[in-house]
C-alpha cells in the first residue's frame, strides 16, 4: 500500500468509509459523491496506480474484481443491470491514482455516448 494514497488509507481504516465488501484482496465502499442511487467503488488492496500499471501478474486479481462486481451489484439491488467505469490515467479522467472500478446503477442512467 502507498503511504499517502487516499484509497490505501481507507483500506487501512485511517479514513472512514461506508464499506460494501472486504476480503483479503479486495475492498468496496460507497462513493462519497454518488452519481446514482447506487454508486460504489471496488478496489484492490494492493496499490496499483491505474490500469496502465497492471500487467500479467495482476490477471487473477483483475479477474476477481470483474467477477465480484456483478455479485456486489446484485446485493445492492441492481438486478436489472449497472454500469462499470474504470477511469485510467489523467487522459481518462482518473482523479484518485489507485485502480478502482465504479459500479453505478439504480434510477435512470443516461447513455454514455449520444
């Protein structure tokens, strides 16, 4: 974990969060600025700055994240579907440089591209 990373601090319990899920490798918590009725983030406990830094050694971890996301979404009531977003790097709109997947749903979710 990185010393000054806000998400690493959340994982360590130094910053409070509304936890959705936790196991040995992954942590999920509600977004503090939700854009929909359900909006949480799923992160690895291992500090990976962004998807740009992920490599073959992270394949199993990334796979776990993608298979856990729908289970957690359903547990949060998103039986009809949800959006997943991974902002990658400054050019991709990433603001916190710790890999994370936004899981967003409930209510009306507008199309991403018109």
